[in-house]
C-alpha cells in the first residue's frame, strides 16, 4: 500500500444518520476491502468502486450492524436498571 493511498483512506469519513439508508461511501469502502479488482482500481486510479450492494457486502454490513446493536440494552426496562 502506497503512502498516498494510506493518506486517502485515513481521510475518509462516513456520515451516520438515523435514516434507514446505508451511506454509499461506506459501501464503496467495504468493496475496496473485500474485492481485489476494486482495490487494484482504487490504488491505481484513485477511483471508488460502485456502491452496489451484493450478497457479500450485505452480509458484512448486517454482521457489523448486528454486532454493534448487541452492545445496547434490549429494552427500556433493562436500560433503566443500568
């Protein structure tokens, strides 16, 4: 990984909101990490891949969201006891 690529990756930001959509830049970032062809294109041309969500991307994002949600209390009753 070249230093310019590292700089570009460390300057990325994902904006989270409470709506039900997934940020396109987050999907593109996961594609770069997951698929060699997307990584090569990004590292050579600095072009982001499409933000298309396929089964592998959906599985990764679902697992990450589920893992994060599992850290929270499951009800107001449990949350009030904490």
